[in-house]
């Protein structure tokens, strides 16, 4: 992998990491916006907090080459769950907001971890 692609992928990984931490912390601390969004899908406060914990863990897993795929998988699964709930509500705006985050995880997975030794 060329140096430019490794640098780009590192930047993308850091963006996904910080966004995962930010959103996970908002869920973990039961911010009003998160409780409202998940509340319309009948998530309890505890369920939102658990989802926030999983999001934070997945963001942390993305940083390390050995857990990189699992972290991306967990984060993408969480985003896909939210997209599915938006689709059930026929909320295309919500879907369009979440799609770039899903694509970010897929691009990061495709480019692989910049510190991994695989080709």
C-alpha cells in the first residue's frame, strides 16, 4: 500500500474513531436527542446506554490491527441497524444522513489497517 493511501486511511480511521466516541458517549450519557431518536423505536434508556457502550468499544477496536475488522463490523452493524429503523419509519432523510458513515466503515475495511502487515 502506498504511503499516500496509508495516510488517507489513517485520517479516515481517526475520523471514524472520534465520531464513534462522540456518538457512543452521547448514547452512554443518555443525551436527550439520543433518547428521543431511539425512543421512537421503543429503546429504553438502558438499551440506548448499552448501544452507546458497544459503539465506544467498536471505536476503540478500530484503532488496533488485530481487532480492526471486529471494530468495523460492530460499528457498521450499529449504523445499519439505525438505517433499518429509519427505513421502517420511511424516513429517507435519516437514511441519507447515516449512509456516509456506513460507507466510511466500508472504505476503511477495504483499505485495511495502515499498520497491518498483510498486503
